[in-house]
């Protein structure tokens, strides 16, 4: 029994940042990177299933990313996952969610997992594409924004809840194997223990190239091309400046005026 | 003479209101001679034809099937329509249902794809879509060279819902064969609000992850009480169980429907949070990060520490 969890290293911008010379991305000097928030929940969900089954499931973490992405992979491994796979090739530098899904599809064929989890979206680009594109490529059952899951490793079906708008949830059963995108709040992700972090450094990680997966650069062509990236025109926010006491005094004035106090 | 296709949605037989926004988005790039068709899967699609007969819609494609959302069926419909009609654009609302079917349909079709699109335009005949990146701090213009068809999911609450009256022709389409892997089993309604009324509150003080720790929450409850505000929060605060879900503002929580003054402290301004409060007339943002996207929708901004501001504010009430 095996659960494959795809994780991403998300990028966050420094308070001040500059665009790259070609104007199509932010200059890489201005990034902070970390495991995508949603992936803490998908890794946790896989670990809970593994533990409930008395360890009778292997949890494999897959990431598409350069050496930098090793950190995110180890963060996931430190929570108790068994091993990792990292795929990289310079041709992946402009990969979008669909390109990443094409790589993951090859990994799924190779690993034959019983279940695949992704995060519902990434905290940086938030396309909500990768998981369900993967399902489309595989022709597997799929559900997005899963906020509750009842699944035993190897079972032919799972029962889940999809989180809809306004706090409503839909209960559905789904045939397995399936690809599920996992929503925030489905569980309470654990922090890695010191022991876990130490062990993560020793855990086996397969490093694969596109070639190893039988993919060429043409196979991972993006589904959209970035023309340019730019800072949005900032709205009209009038900045309240001064010391905290002065700022609060002005805010109190605004409140009292608007509330007729 | 392009064909534009909108995939409308319904839940339990009620039209998904954002479908009209997707129609408006498609209509914004409709040129003379183009046709705009709207497809809808429902148990009784005819009952919703009226609601979809808005200005600019030339055809409603009615597909009779279950009201249950089945991504496999929606994808089969998109594939069948795309193959038969070769639409230049397929647009649908970026709602939770689309999260399930749009990427899967796009890879099966091999078409261009962009999600959560907030603006689109034609530039020298090429479709250009704009979406946000890096937690809403930048915008990205995307185009789709070499793609005959482009599928876009349209951010909600951006396009004015399509209105006006049209007289589309109605085409009935048999549901295509699809291997349906999901079964609808029921609904779980949101938990009881326990007297907390975000939709009815005129004045909301909302806290986000900037609050840092559960033990810091109490002082904001007191501050809100002192000012006569209702305390709201962003999702992580509710997910952590620091405040009840009924206080969560946003797409999967509450809409601050009656709010006139919204003070957001330590909230970054994600699209899902904005969904519940962007419309409020006076928004005040307090955030340590001057680039936080909440400032782009705020009327007043304070770049500063929410604890210091809260402490000082307390002295005024
Ligand atoms: C303008 C632009 C610049 C970019 N710059 C970079 C860059 O500098 N470095 C870089 O690595 N990528 C970069 N990307 C790629 C991008 O950040 C994503 O990796 C890819 O587009 C996936 O989409 P998403 O982040 O919206 O994830 P979503 O489709 O929202 O899906 C999130 C989930 O999909 C899975 N997933 C997503 N990406 C991966 C991955 N790489 N490996 C494994 N699982 C994954 C995870 O489960 C994650 O929780 C860039 C993309 C664009 C459009
Ligand atoms: C399908 C779906 C539905 C969702 N529904 C909702 C929803 O209904 N509501 C919702 O809120 N989210 C929702 N989310 C989650 C959303 O994507 C974000 O993760 C969430 O809104 C982030 O909350 P936040 O702004 O509090 O946290 P963060 O994004 O982490 O922001 C915290 C902010 O606090 C600031 N800060 C830190 N310390 C201080 C300080 N001392 N003083 C002042 N500022 C400080 C930081 O600069 C930062 O801007 C949903 C997500 C999905 C995928």
C-alpha cells in the first residue's frame, strides 16, 4: 500500500522586491521559500492514514524542483514520510502546474500508488491546477478541496467531504485509486520532532531527470506563456503615519465618526 | 467568427450566480460575428434557461443529467463540445466545482489554461489573461501561443454579472457517455453560528494570523467589545480552533453583508478572505508588511504592529 504526496516549495516575496531584467518574474534574490502551507495538511493526512493502518502504508513525497526544493522535501520527510523523489531539469524552470502534472504522472506510473494527494492550491500562485491536471492525465477519479476523508489504504472506495462556498460541504464517495487535493484545516498538522528532522536527512531520496522519466522538454511545454509580471496599481489606501499612539488616535477618530459615537 | 463557450453551474438545481460573471467575462471579448453559447448540466436544465438568457448569449445548451456535481461528466461535456465546435474560449467561474473539472478537462483537450483570471482582453487578436501571483503581490499577463482553444476560470466578484435580456436558441444535448467515479451522498451544512452574526454586523474588527498565538486572541475580543464591533477572523484562526468558524470571514465562511466599517489586523488579504469583505465601504488595514495585498483594497492603511495599535486603541473606548 502506498500514498504519494506531491509537495511544492512555495516562494514568498521580501517586503521590497524587484523584477527580473526580462520583466517576466521577480528577481530570485527577493524570495523566501518554504513548504507550501497546504502540503502540511496533505502530508499529515497521509501520515494519519498510515498510522491508523498500523504502518501498513508507505508514504512517498514527490517534488519537482531544483536543489533549493530539497528543504521542502526534507520538511515533509521529517514528519515521518518514508522516502522522497525529487525531479529536476533546467528545462523545468518555466514549468507551470500542467507541466508539473506531466512529470508527476510519470512518477505515478512508476510508483503505482493507491492514492495521490496534492495541496488544494499553492500559497504563492494559487492556480489550483496541478492535482486535478494530474488526475486528468492519468484518467483517475478526482476531487478538489477535500476537507474530510475516510480512507483505508488499499480500499476500493473512499468517503470524503468537499468544501464548497459559504461553509457548506458535500459528502461523496469516490472510487480509488484517486487524486485528491487537500484543503487547509482537514487536520492539525504535526510539527516535526528533532528526531524526525535528524532522520529526514538520512531518508532515501531518488533524484531523477526528465530523461529518467522518458520525458523531453517538448512534453512539458507550458499551457500559458508569461508575457510580463508587474506590481499591481496600489489602491487608494490613505496611509496613517506617526507613532503607534498617533496612529491609534486617528483610527479612533475614524471609528467614532463613522459610528456616530 | 469565433465561438465562445461558457460552462454554467448549478447546485441542487439553483444556478450558480457566478455563472453570470463568467458570461460577462466571455462577453467582454466577444467581437461582432462571434457566437456565445452557455452549457448547463442539470436535472431540469430548461428551468434555468430563463436565468441564462441574458444579453449577448446566443445559445443555451441544455444537458439533462443529475443535479449532482460529477466532474467526470462535466469534463466529458466540455470535451464533446470542444471537439464539435472548436471554441476559441471556454470560460467558467473559478468556484470550487471548477477546481475539480477545469484542469482535468484542459489536459484532456490539450488546450491553453489559466485559472483565477481577473481580467482578459484581446491584443492584436490574441487573448491575454491577467491573474495574480506571489500571494496577490504581483499580476501576471498570460497569453496562449499556438492554442486553438483556451480554458479560463474567472475569479468571482470581479465581473459585473451579465444582465439584460437575450433570446438565445436552446439546444438540447444528450449527456455524453462518461465513466463516473464519484457518488453524491449528501450535504453537511455549516455549524450553528451560536448567536455570532457576521453577515448582520455593521462594524467588524477582524484578526488574522498576525495574532500569532491563541493566548493573544482574548485582548481583541475585549477590544471589539469595547468598540461595539463584532470580532471576525481569517481562516487560519478558525482552523486552529482559536475562534469559532462562525467568525470566519471569506469564501468558505461568512459574507460581511451589512458591514460598513471593517478593520483588518494581521490579515494579508488573500482572495478568499477578500471575497467576504472587499465590498465594505471603509476598510482599515493594520499590517506590518507594507506590501500586503490588503492595503490595495483598504481606504486607510496603518503599517504597524497590531498589538501596539490595539493597545493604544483600547485607551480611546
Ligand atoms: C511567472 C511564474 C514564475 C514561476 N517561477 C517559479 C520559480 O521560480 N521556481 C519554481 O520552482 N516554480 C516557478 N513557477 C512554477 C509554479 O510556481 C508552480 O510550481 C507551478 O506553476 C504549479 O502551480 P501552482 O504553484 O499554482 O500550484 P497549484 O496548481 O495551486 O497546486 C498546488 C499543489 O500542487 C502540487 N505541486 C505544485 N507544484 C509542485 C511541484 N513543483 N512539485 C510537486 N508538487 C507540486 C502540490 O501538491 C501543491 O500543494 C513559476 C510559475 C509562474 C507562472
Ligand atoms: C477554497 C479555499 C477557501 C478559503 N476560504 C477562506 C475564507 O473563507 N477566509 C479566509 O480568511 N481564508 C480562506 N482561505 C485561506 C486563504 O487562502 C489564506 O490562507 C488565509 O486567508 C490567510 O489568512 P491570514 O491573512 O490571516 O494569514 P497570512 O496570509 O499568513 O497573513 C498574516 C498577515 O499578518 C501580518 N502580520 C504578522 N504579524 C503582524 C503583526 N504583529 N501586526 C500586524 N500584522 C502582522 C503579516 O504581514 C501577514 O500579512 C481559503 C482557502 C481556500 C483554498
